[in-house]
C-alpha cells in the first residue's frame, strides 16, 4: 500500500498539451477511478504514473519519493492492460513469473508467489496453458495474477474489462472489488464506463480535455456535480438538461421558466443568479415521480421497457428530448401525453458556461 | 438450363487455366527428374520418358564435382547470409517501426529507393570495394552485400506493425531493457515472420549466381550454382549430369521449405494472433 501524489502534472506532444496541470492525492489503499470520454487523457495520465510516458512537467511522487525519471519496473507499480498483454509464447505460469525471474527472485520464491496468486484467482488448473488456450475472462485473470505476484505498491488498471462481454464484465468487476478488499491495495483504474466507476471506486476522478473536472466519492459526484459535464457524465441514462431563464417567483424565491415546456415554472434555491439570467436545469431521469411539485407536460416519443423499469423518451412540442424513468410505465404507449412530475429540490441549475449555480 | 451451361463452361475455363498454370509450374521439375535418368543425347532428342542412365549420371557427377566441398560452400554462404540478414534486417525493421524520430520516414524511403537500383549497377563498385578490402575469392565477399536487405527490412517493418505495443509496455513494466524486449519478447512472438523471411532469404542466398560468379575465382571456393553452370557451359555439356546436379541443388531449399511451410504461411498471413 502506498500514497501517490500528482502535482501540476503536464504532458505535451510538441505544441499539443494533452494533460494540463493535474493535481491529485491518492491515499494508501484507495481505489481511484479515472473516468472521462475518449481522448480526455485518462490513459495517458495512467501511463505517466506507470512510467510508460514521460512527464513534461510537474512531480509524481510515490510514498514521498519523486518518480518522474525512475524506470517503470522500479516504481513499485504493476499494470493490467486492456488487451491483457500476455506473452503469447509463454505459459500462464511463465507469464506470471516472468517479471520476478528478471528481477532475480529465487526460483522457489517465484513458484510460491505464482501459486499464491493462482489460488486467489482460481488459476491453478490453467498454469501450464498458453494464453491462446484461455477464454477472455481467464486471460484477464492471468493479467491480474501477473500484477499480484510482483507485490506492487500500486496497481494500475487500464480499461481492463473493455474486451469482455457484458456478463463477464459484471463478474470480473466483482472479482476486482473482492481483490481490492483482500489485498487492501492502492488501485488506480481507468475506464470510460461510469457504471464500473460508480461500483468500484472509493474516489472518482472525472477528466475532460486533459483537465480534472471533479474529484469525489461516487455519490458525491452523483448528488453534487460541480458542473454540467460531470452532471451529464455521471448517471445512466444521462441527466436531462433543459434551457430556462431565472425569474422572480412567489415569496421572493426565484424560479426558472422553461420556454420550451410551455413556460413551466420550476422553483429553485439560487443565491447568485439575477432575474433574466439564462440557465440550464438538470433533472435526472430517475428523479421523475408521481408526487413531485413541478410538472412538465410532454408527449411520449418512444418507450424502452426493461422489465423492472421503463424509460420514456418524451418532449414538449419540438423542445428538447426528456428521458423519464418510471417503475409504472407498462401501460404507456408512444404518443401518450403525460405530466412528468419531479421534486424541484432535486433539480440542479447551471449557467450557460456549464458552471453549477447554487 | 442456360445458367447451368454457362456455369459449366465457366468452370471448364477456370480449371483449364489453372491446369495449364499447374503444368507450367510442375513440368520443369518433372523434366528435370526425367532428364537425370536419361543420357545427354536422349535429352537433346526430347525424350520425356524415364531412361536407364541415372546411375551413370550420378556417378559422373560425383566424379567431376567435389560435391561435399561445393555443397559445404553453398550451405556456409546461405546459412551465414540468412542468419546475418535476419538479425540485421529484423533489428532495422523493428527500429523503424518502434522508434520515432524526425527523419525516420525520410530515411526509410531512401532505404526503399535502393530497391530500384539494379544489381548490375552495383557490381563494379562492389567488386572494387571487396578488392580494396582484400576479400576477393572469399565467402565473406559473397555474404557481406546481402546482409543489408531493403526488402527484408521492409518486410519486418510491415510485420512489426502487428506486434502489439502493449506487449512492449508490459515488458517495460516487468523490467526489461529495449534489447531484452527485442530478444525475449519480439523474436519469439514473431517467429512465423522469421520463418517466412528465413525461407525467402535462404533460397535467394542458395540460388545466388551472378555475384558469386564475379568474386569467387578459385575452384575450392565455388558454390553449387556456379558448378552446375560450368557443367552446362562445357564444350560438350552432359545434360543428364547437369540434371543430377540440379536435383541435388534443389533438395536443400525444398527441405527448408517443407520443414517450415506451416510457419511460412502463418508469417505471410501475419504472425501475431
């Protein structure tokens, strides 16, 4: 277990800056997940921690020791790659013990560590097979085993579940969570799948364009996003965004008028926005209910019945599409007009630049 | 009905064409084998049936030719050329693909341009160079010009594109230096590519004729291709003996090909699975 600190970390390829001054503190034993859209720099940042990409400026420290120029194998990290990166000409046993062999670890100790990791990951019967004789899930377990045997201070995972099918992904997600609990390891994990991020992370780092947008626990990010991007990125289906204008409401409480929704008035708690200010209201699909005080009159375009719940894709006239999650949507059909209700307190307000207004 | 006739006619044409091509490919070998059993006169007369002169032809060949020395010379040159070419060219191909630099592509294109230069244009400068280095009439003089093969570098670079960069990353995290990655990861992973290149380079080196003809001047340094050529260009060439020599000269390349054909096909298709 180990502390990892990134301080003003930058990465440039010529004049193109891809990581722009990232500051981050990762405590010993934490499971930290980097999420963000493709090209946001999350994998590059992970590779910089691993030592596979040079750090243009800033400091990377592990347990207080500056690691910028330290060889990847001497940073005390182990990495699990998206494509597993198993050596195809070696057996599972050889793959797992390869790094130790190169580090000059005694043969008996290699055998012991490989055996130990194989036991944790239930790989014992597969030790003498070659990677091509394994399924995707088994290969992924070998890749994790290869990391475990090194007893690293920090585990780095680069989208490790992306190549697996949906069922196996869920299974491996649980395996990784169990592993984190068993080893009490510090883990830095990159994914673009926010379900993985929400279920695995102690702390999520949301990135966009080489910048950290917000850092926090999964529920902090879900309940209290700092901006429109984080609000839209965390949560599935994504949050609905409706354009509106701040107006003075009853009893001095401001409200947001939604011109695309027949001038519906949504009372909001705002200290900083003056009447007339254009804003964006954010409502999560799951926050629609049957008792909320605010109402949107919409017509259903399309329905998705998932069994337990239904997603209704609806709009008012030619306004923005609104996604509504409902538990009682089996009787609905396309073209139905409904009053979509929600609690105004659950609505979030953003300015036109995407900053959260409180 | 019309469709059926059309399809049959198309099939006939296709198989007819393929049969002709197969005949053109196989007939020289067939004729070579038949020729080895016939006397020179029968061959000149165009006899294409097995004859009874095989024993005489074989015996004459081994009387006229110091076969062990000639085959040893050919084998030495072919193996040395192949091993050195693969070592140098695979390193170059790997380097061109893996390492980035400002002038990489320019240098690579310049190297590929050398493929356009005919060997005839290089013969005299090469001969002068070898002469100045005191290497005329040595096997090193035959091997040296073959080592830096632009084609093999090109082939390895193309195949290296399929070498997963994550394997290299994993090896770095495992503590391997660049040369160790090449030796312990790249070479074994790309073994099909090496096998395919081995066959191509070995056959080229074994069949090399023009350059050895120029630099190898004494009988004790000559290769099998030169000896067969000298048999065929005698005042009264014994074609039966020439055919025996040709068959014997073909055997090593056939053996190499059959031994490595599975790897060869994999290498041609792309070696990383």
